[in-house]
C-alpha cells in the first residue's frame, strides 16, 4: 500500500460542496491510497450522496481539486453505484455490462465472457443474466449495478450503500469481491451502514 498523498490513488483538496442552497462540506481534504478504502458517514443521506457524486466525477464541486493517479479525475475512470442503480432497463443484465466502454484488447466474445464472469463474481445466478434488468428484483439489480462498476477494473470505485438490498450471504460475498478489486491496485470510497463493509475502510470522514 502506498502512503497518503501518493499519486497512485485518490487525492482531494479543498472540496466545497453545496446542496439546495446549503453547505454539505467546505475545505475537505482526502487521500485514499491504492489498495485502500475510505468510508463516508454521519450526515444526512442526501448530503452523503452529493459528496459521493462529486468524488465519482458526476457533478462538479463548488471549489477544490480532485486527482486520480496524479491526473484530474475523469468520470470515465470511476466505477460508480448509486441507490437508484441507473441500469438500462431495456437491456439484459449481461448487456448492461457489455456496453461499458473499456479496452479488452480482443474480440466482442471476450467482452461478453468478462461480463458474465463479473456477474458470477457478485452472485447473480446465470439464469438471470439474459433477463431484462427491469424484470429483476431490487437485490438482483443491485448486484448488476455493482458488477457494472467493477467490470472495467477502474482505478477508483465509489459506492453509495451497495448492500442496502442484499441478504447477509450476498453482503459477505460483496465484501470479498470489493476487497479483491481494490487489492488489485485500485482504491474505493463508500457509504454504508453494514459493519462488514465498514471494516474494509481505514479512513472515515463525517
């Protein structure tokens, strides 16, 4: 694991964020090294979600700087899961992963195989891979959203309460999958009330 402030991970300096005309955070500094997790909690759920959206590059902060791997953060390099999942309901589970832009260096069949492997890793039964995501249960949709965030092996994963619709066995599997993904060289930021996921984190803010 690299030390705080390393160019290999996430570095935030002076983040100021507001929501609905009030301050969420002002002057926030955060370093998450490669191989590390940061947890966010303690405030209103909507405020936490707003902060995560900024860290994931989905909205701009009012002030401050975000770097990933020593470069300005690019949302295309971040795996992001929200409470709404934001899947494409008219595509199947595996298609939702196959359309994620990433370089496989091979044929479309390799991309498809990698999507199926990632769905299996998060515990989605193979019988559900070719169902439209709008036909899946909430817990199944959550697993697809997590798999989609991980399939490109991004250097940063940002997760908003990723176990909210999972049973205890699925949550235990998720902890293992996330630990492996970050140990491979990425870093992560999450908000969660689940103690097993919280145990992944070495840094807490809020």
